[in-house]
């Protein structure tokens, strides 16, 4: 079975949109898929209703019925780094609990997609001893990196890939998200792939998650890697 993380080079690069997109397109292939957001922050209140964007989008756009209790481990109201948001509520994040939940989901689903929070070095405890990267390493799962296409992405993306490689974490590929089609963006993509020749997909700048999750990346080298890997082992 193919299970993997979706991680970002930074916050707000579109991890939830891409996780939801992967979920739908693997479900369309007949796989039983569960997304999992170990830690989500930033409670949204609209029309006197409170919700969290990440897991709500999973439920809204899934082609299969999802079990709400399986989608998330910790939710904190403050839109901040997990360690700080947890501290504000007098709580602590137990990474062993997260890892145990991932193992349980792996036994139940064809594909589990774990979505990170922020970038890979985001701290999960108040002492800064344990980061998202540590949890990824302990989970022994590969990752897909989501990055921007604009100015600054070369540095952020290559640093993220180097950090993952230095710890022996397999990178399945890259999603370049929010492309507007400029020459600079194309050069950024080409430069990153030259340095790290990985499977990839380019998602254009679209009008919100509604359009993103209906965009198809089938036929890209990244989707072929994900789905071909699945077909070999199912």
C-alpha cells in the first residue's frame, strides 16, 4: 500500500488543496483513501458556525464517506504554529499518539495521505525538541513536497529537499502550486528539477479550492509514480 505525507516549503502553499486533490484522484482509481491532518490550527467562524478548514475540505470533497474521528488528532483555535497554539490552550502534542494513529490508518486504507502543518521544521512541542520532520522520519513514510512557483521558491524548495535527503526520507515528487505561466516561474520550475530530477506536477493558479480539487494531474510524472506504485502492491 502507498501511504505518504504532503509537506510544504512554508505555510499557505496549498497543502490542504493538494491533499484533497490527491485524495479525490486516487479515490477515482478505486482506492480506499483517508486523508489525515495530525495537527490543525486556526478555527474559522462563519455565520456563528465554527469549523476547521483542512478537515472540513476533506469531508466536503471526498468521493467516499470519511470517518471524522480519523481525520485529525489535535485542533487548536489560534492560527499559529502548533507548539504555540497548543501552549495557549494548556495542552501538549503527543507525537507517539500521532504515529500510532498513522499506523492504525495504514492497516485500514489503501492510501493514507498525511498532511503536514507549515514547513517541515515547524516545532510540535514548547521546548522545540520535536518537529514535524522528526515525526515524518519516525513514520517511515515518503513525502510529496508542495511549493510555490514565484520568486523565492528555488531557495525554499531546495533547502526543504536537502533537509529531507539528509535524513534519508524518500521524496516521491514535487507539486508546483499556483503557477501563472510567467517565464520566471517556468525557469524556477526548470531550475529546481535540474537540481533535483524528481517526478512533478504543475497546478495553475486557480480560483479557490473548488477549482483546484477538480483540476486533473493524471498523466503527470508525479501522479504516475503514486498510482503505478499503488497498482504494483494492491
